[in-house]
C-alpha cells in the first residue's frame, strides 16, 4: 500500500516534487517540466527492459575471494609507467584512470545501479508509471536484498591500490550516493513500489552498513577525516541508521556534535573550503565539499538536528559557505585551480546538488535562483528535482 504520510527526504524537496507531479497531472506544468518528465520516463522504459546489474557480475572476486564484496581500485590509481607490470600502482590526485571503470571492477556497475534507481524511481513518481517503479524495485532488490546477488554491507575493498594494499578507508566515499538512493527508495515507498520483505531486507542491509561504518578500522578512520570524507561519513551513518531505525538519541547526539566540528575544521573565515580548494582540481572539490556539508546538514535535519542554523564562535556557518561560493554557482569565472580532462569529477552535478540542498536548508531566494539556473543546464532529472520553475516552486 502507498504511504499516507509525506516522506522525509534529504537531498531533494518533497514539496517541489509533489507540486510538480500535481502540475503535470492537471496539465498546468510548464513546457520545460513536461519535456523533462517525458524524457525521463522514456529513458526509464529503456532501462526497465535491461536485466539488473549485480555486484556478483564481476569476472574475478578480488582480494577477499568473495564475489559479493564490492571490489574497485581507487579512481586516481595509476600503474607505474617505469615498471613492466605497473606495480605498485601510484596515486595521481584528481586524475581519473579509466581502468577504474572497467568491467573488472564493481565501480561502473555500482554507478549504473545508482543511475538506474535515480531514473526509474524518479520517472515512476513524476510520471505515475508503475512499470518503472517495479523496475526500480528489481534493481534495488538485486543489489541489496537478494541473498544470491546482494552486496555485503561494507566497502573494505573499495579503493584498492594494486601492489600496495587491498583497500583503504577513503573507499568509503563510494557510499556517499547511498544517501540519495535512500531518498529515491522513499519515493518508491510513497507509491507502494517498495514495501514488505524488500523494505525489511534493505533496512537490515543499512543497519549492517551503519554498524560497519561505526566500528570497523576503516570506518572509524574515515569518521575522523576533516574534509568531504568526514562529512559524507557522517551523512552515510545518519542516513543508513535513520532508515534502519537504529538512530538512537545517543547516536544522533554524537553525530550532531561531530557535524558542528566539521564547520570549524572545513571552512575558512571567509566561508571558503581550504581543504578542498587546495586540490589540483579545486572547482569540483569545492562544490563537492559544499555538497558534503549540505548533505550532512540535511540528514541531520531529518533526525531533528538543525545544522543549517549553527554558527561557530568565530562566525563560520553553512550560510557563510554559500555566500562564498554563490557567485561561482551563479556563473562567475572560477579564479582558482581547474583541470580539463576527458574523465571529469561531476562538477556540474555537485554544483546542482549543493545549490538544491542549500535552497531547501537556507530558504534563500538567491540560492534557489542559482539552483534553477544550474538545473536548467543539467539532465532531465535535475529539471524535475527543481520543480515547476514557471509556478515558482520554493526549492
């Protein structure tokens, strides 16, 4: 049965989405939204005809010997050109090795799973299309619930550096997109496409994953990071525990305290993000860092904690961070480091997502306007998530 209460979303606005759906239903939606809906649904129907991808599809199980364990090299891992076998691999910051997306590893399959959930779940919701909802459920069931194909709930081998290690704590960043996946799951639940044993299975998976993040050597190391990794670790723990029903008051209090320290450590006095902007490709990392801070604030808000309003003793806050980056989100030329490469770091997606969550969390018209402008240049799903611009949806 469909849910009767509106879902609590974190990376998107339920109000914007639901208003957009109602406008599409009654025929009052603008052409831009109608076109985005049609394109999204058409893409969804193409994806619905494909067999779900699984972590067990890889040709070799990797260092653990377990096919259900996620296995990937770090995307900045490159073979040593001075050695015939390339070992040990070297890390070249911000330069993406296309090999990391090869069929040998799980990253491309995982990214494909996430993309299919996005398109199918959003298409099902905005297009009132039950077939797409069922297809989204099949994708989720295969990756998270089916005992024959589901991924084990950890990322122990997610950032292997061949010849050096069989995984690293930084690989946990691959789980950042799961916060968004859970929002799409809630859209499916709202229309009755995800329920019963499927929902119970995913809750159990998320409980296991949150536990691993909090207690494993890699998880605790990642939780101490003072850049986007630390923020996305917090967001993952909070989102996974929140969905699983294991977010105790004590855990929420601990996460709230940690979140406040992130504003102290990650923001400069002017609202800049020094840790991110020191990278060779500063623009995608600045937007990614802002996205990380906004994501943790949104997930904490879903647990009753207002990180958006918090200000450090010396005036650092999320609002200040948006004040710093807002001109560049609005199109001003980026004056800091930037790399051009065939493989990119999704800077456009990061900017759109950061602006969308800022519009929700800060209720600032300038941020909302920046979001709409950015979303209009993005994929159909970004246009849909922006709502019906012609009707002036708030977020």
